[in-house]
């Protein structure tokens, strides 16, 4: 989900990997 809430680096990487895996 796309939002501007601050996230920890771990969460950012987790979201990025999840997006990559779904492609």
C-alpha cells in the first residue's frame, strides 16, 4: 500500500521485496 507514513528501513525493504516478488 502506498502512503507517506514514516516506516523503518526494515519495513521499507520488506515492502519492496514483497512488491518485487509479486511481479
